[in-house]
């Protein structure tokens, strides 16, 4: 059974895609079969961070120019990458039927995967809400800043009200220390629980690190760099360990790897 997770954020620039990619690779290094779906069609850059030249993307599959197998690229540690069509008009303006087509197309991979990591668009767009609602669990990336809290709360609220999502995991990125990160999580949790009947779990943190920045520039995920791994590997190991312990949330509606559409 495939466990699907969406990495989401209320705003751009908080490291969501980097965390999604490095989590996927770390899971693969632990022996799991993993795929990354880059659903951030406005700024689809997972392929850049994974140093994959994507000649064909989801846009080509939707147009009928190619099949799913033609847009699956094998990357680091055997992770499969399904790239989005960055900035193309067709993928920027997907309707519900096209998003459903993308979700259903991945059913063909069910026997080949343990995890599907979905990198959603930042912010509470229709695409980010629908893709996040189609997974087993949602992972929110935030940083310890008021604007990040406000935008992450707006996303959480939209997903809860529109799709009845209750359980969320939180990663605090670019933190000074584990203690600071947990305090930021508790502050965000207090805000959320004040207004919404949701459940938040802290599953880890990452420091602000020049090694991570350099890994992005070099197009080499930091979990694969020996120097970076010495400084941040423990944090990523804790995150991926906690991801493995997440229990899927049962909800009605269209889901990845579920051919039935309910409710």
C-alpha cells in the first residue's frame, strides 16, 4: 500500500521543495521505493534541484503527446520524478477534471511504490488545495516569521474548511536550534487551535545552513553531500523516521491510488 504525502506551504521561499526532495531521497536510501510528483506548475523546479533534464512533463501527458511512462525520470537513489510543466499556460490553468486525470494516472504506479511525495504549489490555490486533499497526510513547512505563520494558517484553514482535513504535520525550517523550532511550532499551533478543530504534530526541524544553500545552487540534494549530511543529516533522519510513523487520514473524495471517487 502506497503512503502519499503532500508537502505544502503558505508562501514561497520557506524551503518546501528542498525538504520534499531530500525527504524522498532519504526514504529511498532507507530502502523504500519513492516517487516525487512536482505539482507546483507555476514554479516547477524539483527537476532542477534533482539535476534532471525533463524533456517531457505532465503538460505533455495531459495533451496526449506522451504516456505516463515517458515522463518518469529516475533520479538520485532510485527516486522517480514526475515533473510539472513550469509556467506553461495549460498547467497553470488546470481545471478539476485535469487534476483528477493526473491523480488517476498515478494508479499505474501503485505496485511499484511505497511512498508518493507531492510537492504542491505554495499558497492556497485551487491546485494546492485539491492535490493536498488527495493524499494520505499533509506536511506543512514553515519558518519562524509572522508572515509564514499567517500564510500557513490561511492554507490550513482553507484545507480544513473546504476538504475537512484535520491532521497535519509541521516541519519548522531555517531554525536556529531544535528548541527555537519547537517554540515556533507551539506558537503556530496555539494560533491554529484557537480557531480550528485540527490536530498538529511536530515532526522535525532543519537549521538555516549555508551547506543547504550551496547544495541547491549545485543541484545536488544536501542529503547526498557528505559535508552537508554531517551538519543536517541527523535532522533529516528524524523527519523521515517520523514520516514513516504517520498514520494515513481517511477522508471522502478523490485520492491517489484509489480508483473510486467518493462523496
